[in-house]
């Protein structure tokens, strides 16, 4: 009887300290301060960052975007993808090991678990022990803290789409709407499940990045590597023993590099797709090398070519500037500059001209020919604006409706525009005309839109 599926063995990552551990916790603090703090910032008497789906407006500090500005989201996604490709080509899975939300929240949940249940050996003993009041109390406390943190995370996430101060009042008075309640619980449950239970399984089986990373790696990509030439053959020995006399390498086979790995792999087996590049094994191995009096770097960030040819750090840094990386950098820089230039030069006024289909061309007083249009004017600023509307394109063409329009901050206003031309001023058929909407004030902006004027034959 051969089983095609192996049961999952729970991983108990050991605590580790060192340079990369400090960097990882620094990114945890930075990302979480930004995530949990940003919704509470105010800008112009409103939430600084708010994606108001109901009103179809997206506020990012002083910037107000509409669904028509979807192209900027596309540009942001392209920039993010190219940044990921660039960083992966240069230094492997740095995003996964230091800034990915799955890594960040797993670190936080593990920290809570360690505070409640103890370090690796204590947690293993607790799980193997019989059910008791002490064990039940620790488990309940751990899960209560996990659930509280998860609900706070879900609440904060929803606070980017619903004003978070209003959301806090509704939560306090137990008056949340059905959709708000659903999404708070949904994202809370996702955080609780992914960071508390699934952990490394998300990285190993669910994340697509782990699968296509090999397409972005080459032999000059910086990865966490084990120096096999220096470390093998591995074996235990006393601190005072001469490894050369024993025919041993630098690796003392303590297996601490396996015990600290959040995905449970043995880095000494070479490059594996499960490795997220967190460098926990680098920190613990350097600590062991210090204790036994050997040089650091048995496990380190290096490249496959660098390990094979014995390059130093300077040589590997120079090799990182290869054509592939320069190409990614050039394209990323060009797209980033284009997107930010477009945002900077963006006109805070949008105009759509829609022909009134319920009213065809008609003859009015003095034989003038009239067409009716619907102008949708979007004020993308946070101050009231007054606009002057004019029309051109045919001899004697003029507006018979109001030419001055007031639009409130971030408002989309629809107004009727009656356009007339003198009789016999042009032949029958469809003729191109242009509406111009110009703002009055210090921040002058102007938009011109094309339309068709119909003249009966």
C-alpha cells in the first residue's frame, strides 16, 4: 500500500537573533505601522487614504481619482510586477523573506505563540502532553490573542474602504452593516487561518511566486546558499578538535539551520523552491561558527557562480549589473517616470459629452437649428470650481443655455447644453464641433471634447 499523500508535520521554528532577524523585524514594524496607522491620518478634513467605492472616488492624500483613472492602477500593477522581477533577478526572494504579508503575519503570530507557550522545545512538549487545565488555558489564550489581532486586521483593512472613524463608531455600537461585517470577518478569518495554521503551506503550495521564481533566477542571482566545499563532510566534534585531523568540514551537523527554518527545509541540500530567503539559517549558522571559533559565512547570501568560482562580495555585486538586470531597471524607470509624470500633469477636470438621444435636431425661433447635449463635468479637486462652457466648429454656433457652471468639490455634475446655429449656415448631415470647459480661478484648467452636430437635410 503506497500513499500518494504525506501527512503534514507541524513545524516549530526556533527563535533566532542576528543581523537578518533584526532587518526582518524592522520591516515588520515599518509595514504594520503604515498599514494600521495610515487610515487614521487626516488630509483636508477627511481620511488621507480612502477608496470610497460607493461614491466612486479614491482619495490618496491630495489626489482624488475616479474610475476613469483606472489606467493609473494598471501602471501601479506593472511597476509592482517589474519591481518584483528586478529584485528577484538581483537578490532572489527578498520580498518573501522580509516583507510579504504572509511572512510578516506569520512572524507576529509566532511571536504571540512563543510568549504564551514558550520557545520551540516548550511548544513541542506542550503539544505532546496530555490534555490538562494548564495546556487548555495556554491554547485558549493563544487563540484568543490570535483572533483579536485578526479581527483588528480585518477592521483596519475595511477601514481603507469605509471611513475608519465611522467604522469604529459602528463597531462600538454594534451597528455594522451586513457587508462591513462580512468583510471584517472574512479578512480576519483569512489572517487567522493563513498566519496561525497554514503558515508555510501558503508559501509552498498556494503562492504562485514559488512556482515561477525559477524563470527569474539564474546563476548570478543572490540566494541563501550553503558552502558545500567548506562544510562537507559534516559531523559533530568537540570545540577544541582540529576538523582537518578528523577529516571533517566546517559544518558541525547541529541541524539548527533546519530548526530555525519557517518552511522546514534543510538548506544544505541546495536551492529549493520552498526557501523564502529569510536568512534565519544564516544568522543561526554564523552564531554557531562564532561559538566553535570558525569563520562566518558557511551559510550566506551568495550566487551559484560566486560559490563555484570563489568570488568575493565586490565581484558578486559587479556581476549583479548584468544585461538582464539593466534591462529590467531601464523599463521600470521609464514606466515609473511616465506614470508619475502623467499624475503630475493630470488635469483635475474631466468632461464627457453625451448627445441627448431623446431630442433630435430641431428648428427653433428665427429658424435656428438646435441640438441638445448632456455634459458630465467632474471636479477632481477638493474645492468648489466655476467653469465656463463654450462651443466652436461651425459658423455662428452658440450656446443657448447657461455658459457658467458651478461644481462642488469632488462632484460629478450633469448639465444640459443647447447648441444652436443660424439657418442655412452649413449643409445637411453630421458636422464636428468642440466643447471647451475652462475653470475660473488660480488653478486654471481646460478640457476640450469633440461632438457631432446634426443638421436636417
